[in-house]
């Protein structure tokens, strides 16, 4: 492929151009198999699939019930925050509970999220890229959405509910708060939490940071007119939705995660006493700015900064919730996954986390989308495992369906970007079934990770250092795609570019093949587009 052609390729990466130009393609570099037009090609590992299934069958025979599924989704925590990922005490906030789960389970060092909150949160519940569901960026106060993206989506809790699971979201939602878009409208049986991120709430009350809003009654009234909820809400599918507590002060916000933890602990006891398996998504409000540590945790981190105290607090609550599972006798029948919904937000630093990678929340660099991933299952996942194989958080969709015994219920009338990773997670020395991760920024296909390589056809450029959200541009690359070898250059600083031409054309072809999936399955526009 000559440089002129590469340049043309780089300019043709918007979906529209892709639709017009390319057909489904696969390069010589790929070993993944496409078994259906509507499913992401996957690597096939027959032996490990059988081994994982044997484990699940044996457990089902022993317990007589499908496993519970518990996710811990931390908001905006950096890859480098947990001790097991290089942070912890070394960066002033020890995380013994997360570290223990990683040591006693499977540590996944190449786990990928979307670059911001709403996109990840919707993707993990649908197995679909945000550009397919229309939820391409965070929904913010004052946003008007042209159509309910959930109206024609099939959520994980909906599918699990159909086979008898009790499904609960405890914590942050951030995927719409109008009727029809709330957690208990889209599949969860019960929701106890907040509709928006902490900052969406604290901008009403944090006068030191937002004086132009908080100290100006006229502006505050305007803000209130957007109708965004600033309350802890309790809602039931097909039932009542009530306001538990309006957040009126920083002190109220500080205690938010404590209340969520208390709810989850109580709910686990209740669910364990029943006959049904359960799916609990415990979704922390912390450590998204603005962080105010709960009274019990103020100054508890070595660093004493509010962000670090919040990391310590979140870690302690993970420990308490896992203990509740243990005390309820459910630990050996519960698949646990711990992660963050995107990279750390550096725009709000020092109220922001740590990543060893380039970029941060909002960007398509590793710092934006590479997050900690911990899979833990007592007695099922062998302790001490670690893998750098690829895991996309969307894979939790397919994997959870498999665990629930309904792997065959993955929708076939729409494109599913998630891959069933059950065999990778559960088998000793299991290998990932995923070969590639595609990284999008709103409507732009930016980059792709494949093996240890990452290719960028568009790049996010900070116009001011650290401002990965508030002052960036998205640019087409020049003559050659920016190609990095993450094993020798994890910070994506020195492209090997066209000098690594062995893979350049193949990787570009993989991206073309991905873009071509939108021909039969067009992206959905709900009005959040640029
Ligand atoms: Ca987030």
C-alpha cells in the first residue's frame, strides 16, 4: 500500500465514508472467526470452552441454581489507582480489598471501556457500541434527546429477568432519567441510586467551585429548570418511584456512597434468602469529581486529598459488599467483576485519578479507555491468574448471558459488539476470545487495539495539557496511520508508523471491516451527535 493510498484511507474513516466505500473484510493478520453477520468475530478455543462449561455444569449440579452476577463499576477511577495495578499505597491511597480480589482472582491488564460515562454504562448493558445505540456521550443537564434510545434496545437485566433473575442497580445510572429511560424502565427490577454523576449534583451546592451558579439565585433557578434530579431515588419496575433524599449539601453528597453500600449489603441478605439468582450492578458515585469523602473516611488516605480518600472509601465498601456475599453463603456462586467506566478525569485534577498511560477520560489514547479489570469467583477462577489478553467491558453482556445459561439469547436482529469471554475468564491459562478492540469518540472511529499493536486513524489532541475533555480537537492523521507497539511504548509516544508496514495495511483493513458492519446495521442517532 503506498502513502497516497494510506492517506486516502485515513480520510475515509467516518462511518459515512465507510458505508459507501467498503465491504466486510478481514486481513491476513486476523485469526478471529465470524460466525454470524450480526456478531463480532471471535477467536475460537474449543478446549477451554469445554473446560469452562464443565465447571459451570458441575457448579449448577452442586447448587441447583444459576450463579449470581455482581459488578462493581467505579466512576472515573484511573488504571493506576488500585494497588494491584501499580497504584495503591504507592500513590497515597491503599486499596487492600481490590488488591485481594485481584490476587485471588484474575487480573486483566488490557481491559477497555468507552472514553466517558454514558457510553460505557449503556454498552455494558447492551453489548453494543455507543454509536449503535446512539448513546455516544454523557447525557447532561439540559440535554434534549430526540428519541428514547432504550425503546428498541434489549438490556442484560431484561434478558436475565426473563429467566428468573432478580436484577438490581444500586448507584449511579447516567443513561437517562426521563420516564422510559430509567433503570427500572429498561429491565432492572429495582433501582436505588442517583440518575447523574456527582458533578451534576454538586454544581447546585458547591459554592467554592461553582459560585456563578450557587450564589446567583437567578442562574440557580435556570439550572433547576433543566429538571435534572439531584436526589437519591428508589424505583421499582412497573411500580413506584420515590425520592429518598434530596442532596442539599456537600455533606449529603459525601455520604452518598455509604447509603448505596448499606442498600447493597441489605439487598444481598434479602436476595440470598430467596430462591432466585440475582444480578447486582453496584455502581459507585465516587470517584467522579466532585469528591467529598464520607465522614468516616475523611483524611483516611495517606495523601489526605479528597480524591484519594474517596478511593480508600470505595475500596472499603467493595470489601464490605463482598463480605456480605460471603456471610450470606453466596460467594462461591457469584461471579464478581470490578472495573472503572473510563479513564481518570484529569480536567478536574487534583480531584482525579492516576493513569500511567497517555491521555485520560475523554480521549481515545490508552489513558481514556484502558481500565482496571478484576474477575473474581471463589472456587471457580483459580487465584493468582493474570492476563494481558484483550477484554472489552461490552464482553460482560455476552459473558453474563452465558453464565445465566442463556448464551443463546444474545440478540441476532442487531449487531452485538460484545464477545462471550466465559472460557477466557473461567479456565486456567484461558486465552481471550477477543482479537481486537475498536475505540470510538462519539461518531468517529478513532483507533483499534489488536494484539500489542494500536493503530490510530484519528487522534485526540489536547490543546492545553491535561485538558482531555475541555480543550481538545479530533484530527485526521497525516500520511500514515499512527501505529504504536504498546509493549515497547505503552504511553503511545513514538509511532512506528509506516516503518512497521508488515501490519499497517492489515490493521487498516480490520478497521475497514469493522466500519463496514454499519452498512447492514446503521448507527442510531438520538440527538446527542455533534
Ligand atoms: Ca465515568
